[in-house]
C-alpha cells in the first residue's frame, strides 16, 4: 500500500504514530495503558449497562469482549471484588454486579484499584525515589501531565464511559482489532 494513494490514512498514521510498512500496521505509544486496566474498564462498562438486579457472568463478558479468557477476567475482577466495587452471586445464574451506581464510580477510582496511582514516569511511582530529584526539569512536565490525566479520570464516571457511542470501524483495524 502506497501512502500517497491514501492521504487521509497517511495523515492518520502520522498523527497516531502508526507506521504503514507493506500493509503491516505497527502502533507505537508514548504511554501504555495496562491490559488489566483496559479490560477492567470494558468489563465494568458491561456491568454498567445491566439493569438493577441483573448480573454479568464471566463467560458472557468473555464472549462479548471476544479476546479475553475467563481466567484472565477472573484476575481482573479479583481486586475490584476485594475493594468492594463489585459483588459476586454464586450459582447457576450467578455473575457479578456493581455495588454502586455507575454515576458514583469515577474512572480514577477504577484505575487505582486495578493498577495503583497514575504515574507518567517511573520516578512518580509510589515508593520510588528518583536519583535525579532536584536536578530534573522534566519532572515538572511529568507532574503536570499526571495531574491533568488524573483530573480527567476523576471527572469521568463509569456511566459517562458506558454512554459513549462505540467508535466507527477504523480501516486500520482487522476485525475491529489492532493487528499485532
């Protein structure tokens, strides 16, 4: 595929730091969102779409998400259940449900439960002392970025996320999945 034949695709690729090489798409990211956070948010979004009293089984969630095994989802729901965000109902018609209304759950709370405090740079992680502390101008940049990201995550609730329309199918995706 020649990028000159697809100017919009070329612009998208430059904007998203995607490199198109022989029709293979390579995604590069300045920041990586852990898969547990990504799938945890997707799982909770599925729960937010349930009516009061309805539960979501891991099998149903795995089927809806398409690429996540039940075993992987079990690892994701464990901290959410331990910290009281979701409850489980055992039995044949068992599954999970939220303990609060989706409007009361911020994305910041969820991300902290799944991955700990937001950190842009390694020196911002809890318990880490940066050897360059006091000598590093970029620390101000990382702190500002972390604050803005945290504000955004705390301003948005699970209900807000669940209400967002699904994105249009992207021509860069294969079966709505990013090629690896």
